[in-house]
């Protein structure tokens, strides 16, 4: 029910963006922790000298989530299986990564730079490594000396941090940090021009 002014903010980014006109600023209110969210900007147009500005307020959008031990099965000491309910598909499996205590491990699989290493065999995994079998089963070994109670294991769940779609013109995004998304932090598709 908010008006979108500082004293009466809107609840969601989409509600604010839908009200934005050329020259307006959409501000994300400061959050005390990273936000598990994606921002989709579709068919939004500012004007020359009057862009629609999205100010992230120095918030961080975070595209990965913590795995819980209950979501995995220990196959052998230190080796775990994280089974997905459906196939990841080629695009997602090629870009999958894991994070161990904040360290991103890509296993030399960086599709956008044409350096795609084959998946390792499960029995060849070293501590702190992972692999995918059958497009559904992720096997990983905890880093040496780590147990579930002493490590944060994460995997990507959101595809893009900020995604432009359709026809967008004169839109500026500032003061927004994006981290650990499956595909891109910032992704621009469609007929998008004058994006900053």
C-alpha cells in the first residue's frame, strides 16, 4: 500500500520498478545481510538525460545457498552425494560450482571462456573438489580437516543477479554488489541500449 516515497516504501522491487518513470530512482533499502534475490528489469525505458536509476544502497545480491548435511548422503568418509530431483540440463551443469567456506571451486569449468574440463570420476576426487554424474548427482569431498559443523558448503540456486530483458533503454544500476550466481552477475538480453 506504500506510495514508493521514503516514508512509505513499496514491499518489492518489482512494485517499485513498475511505478518508475524516466528520471526516477528506485532505491533498495539497506539490508543487514546479503539478499537471496534476482532483479529482473524487463521492458523499462528512461530517456536521454533522465534514466531510470536503480540504486542498490550497497546491498549484496547473493545467488548461492548453504547446503545442509540433511540434504546430502555420506557415501564414504568425507565423500557426499547431493542428488537433484530432476536433471540440471547442459547449461546449468556446465556452469555449476560449489563454495567451501567462501572459496569458489569451479573445477576448471568456465564455459564462457571456452575452458571446460571434463567432469572428474568420483573416485578421483580430492578434498575440496566436486563432480557431477548423470546430470543429477553431485558428489563432493569436504576439504581436509573439515566437518559439517566446521564448514559452510554452498551451491548456486539463482541464475542471474540483475537481468535485463525485452526492450530497455536508459537504465542505470549503481551501488549494487552481486555475488555467486549460476550464470551472470549482470545479464543483458533483448534490445537493450544505454544501460549503465
